[in-house]
């Protein structure tokens, strides 16, 4: 498998090569179409100027004149009809030229060797130092006919520029390759780190660190990854704690049942003792049954919203029915219950919401003081309705108030330890309220009492 790094480097360098070749081909086409005719015309004018000057100044020393032009930066070739010829300036690389061409120029025609120089050649044709790549013009000096062939001495005129451009190109290519290699490493590094971190995570290790301080998409991805790891770790912790809580809460009633069943096997037990043990066993069975019922309900609440079967019903009537069913218990404990329940219609799941009021009311009874009081109120708001369950019980500290909605959380005081409970009731309440898109909060003062407030949308 090729690494992303290698692929990126190969692709970028390939792009550089392809664009280099393409731009070379395009500039060649531009040279052939535009520059070549222009270059030909320019040099034709220069050659004609020389021929005119020589023709108009018979006293000029032709050899010396052409010699000096050759020294300025031109390759020149002069030939007369007798075949006497001479080169000026630095020599041509290739000196072949057809007699026919020479003849035509001697007869007064202009030879456009530059324009017709091998069409197929690339832009490099510009540099071809050949006699066929020249401009040929007829020249008359002191009534002697000549043919003059000329081309600029690129070596002499542009040598430094050529070298400069060659070095520039070389440096540009080398630097680009180095930059591509380094920048790719910089780009790919976070992905390599992320891959490593993902492997660590898939091995069940949450101790993942990513020192990525970038502010681009990769930095964002790394941050999201770290957030996800944190959440996964929390979920894993909650799962472990949940399993250990469930195991403990099932294990302890089971061992009590086992212990008391063994005791019951003793035939010497009195009837009162037997009844006492049976009642303890029944209590434990009841506890187990409540626990499993609550766990099942929590599991189905967790799974999806389909469980919620909403309809419009009278909330005040439902609460009154609930109060009625607990009246005997409240009276037995010597407590007072007051309520203010104005007629209220609400759109929700009646049986799930019944479980909410049931939990809140039983808690208000369980965690109340002897002869304490409970108040249940409905407060109408514009689009919501608030149900307040207020007690004058043991109350909650600020820290405990924050945690009571967690699964299995029970305030651990000598007072609460004597009260039966699973620590699941309020988490069920919270889940149901959430499924109704409502809000649940508690206001409480230790040893003063608590008020649980459920705010639900009416529609
Ligand atoms: P359970 O009552 O079965 O223990 P809950 O989830 O209903 O579980 O309550 C969680 C904890 O919150 C209780 O154990 C208790 O410590 C505390 N709590 C709940 N209701 C009240 C209340 N009305 N006053 C004081 N503490 C309360």
C-alpha cells in the first residue's frame, strides 16, 4: 500500500512535469505562429539596411564593415557569383547551404531561411546556429554582386541571459520538489497522528493525545476526534458503573433471600420468626421486581421515542387520582398534603407522565420529615405548564442536587440509608421529561425541603 504521503508527492511532481511540458508546447506554438515571422521580418530589415548602406557607400571597406558587424553580434556569410566567399563573426555550427539558394539571392531574391527553418523544431530552432537558419539578401558593392546571409549571434547576445534563465529554471524545479516534499509532510503529519490515535482507541485505550495546534480543517477534525474520545470514555465509565451497580443491586437481595430461606429450613423456628423471615424475603422480592421493572422502563426509554404515545388529557384530573391513591399513606405518616390544581389540558403520554408524578410524590413522602407537608401545584404559562412538587423534607445539598438525576445515585446519609430505593426513579423522570421536550429542575435547601419543577409544553 502506497502511503498518502508518497501519493501526494508523486501526484504533485507529476502535475509539475505535465504542466511544464504543456507550457513548453504552448510557448512553442506561440513561437511558431507569432514570434518566428516577427523575428524573420526583423532580421530581414537589418540585412536590407546593411545591403542598402553598402550599396550607397561604395567607399566603404566591405570586409572591415562586415567584420565589425560580426563582432557586434552577428554570423555573416558573403558570397559572390564566382563562388568567392567569406564568413564574418563567430562560425556557423552547420555551413551547408544549397547552390540554388545562393543563386536565387544573387538574382535579387530574399531568402527567408529563418521563417522556413524546419517547421517541426521546437522553440529551440530560435537558437539553431546553421547557415540555412539565416536571412539572405542581395548586395551590390562597387558593381560587384554578392549574396549576404545573416543571423544574430545568440551565443554572444544572450549567453548570460540564457545561463541565468537555465539556472533560474533549475533552482525553481529543485526548490519546488523540496518544498513539495516538506509541505506534504507538514500536511500529512496530522493524518498520520490521527491514524495512530484511532488504532490506540480501537484497542480500547482511551489515553489518546494529539498535539495538533492547527486551525484548519485537520485541526478541527483532530479536536472533534479528541472530543469523541472523551465522550466514549465517559460512556464506557458510565457503562461499567451501571453494570456494577445493577450487579450489586441484584446480588444483595438475592443473598438476603438465600440467607433467610436457609433460616426457614430450621424446623425449631417459632411462627412469629417464620412470618418475620417470610416478610423479609417478600420485601427483597419486591425490591428485585421494582428494580427490574425500572431497568426495563429505562432501557425502553433509552431506545427510542416510539414508546411515547401522546394524547390530549386533563393533567389536573390525573394528579388528583394519584393523590387519592396515596392519601392513606400520607395520613398514616401524619403528613399534610395540599394542592392547587386548576383545570389543565396537556398533550403527552398519560401513563409515562403518571410515572413521573408517582416518582416525585413517593420521593416527597419518603424523604419528608415526620408530620411534614407536601404541596402540588400547577402553574400555567404561555406555552408551557409547570408542575411543582414541594416538600418540607430533608432537602439536598448543592452537590447532591446536581447528581440526583444520575442513574443509581442515592444521597448517602444515615437518614437516606434507612429508606428503600434504587436510585433509578429520578433518572426515569428525567428521561420521560426529555422525551416530552420538557425541563426538569430542583430547588432545595438542606433540612428545609425540596421543590421539584417539571415544565412541559402544553402542545
Ligand atoms: P430512590 O428514591 O429510589 O433512591 P430516586 O432516583 O428517586 O431514587 O432519587 C435519587 C436520590 O435523590 C434519592 O436516593 C434521594 O437521596 C434524593 N431525593 C430524591 N427525592 C428527594 C426529595 N424529595 N428530598 C430529598 N432528597 C431526595
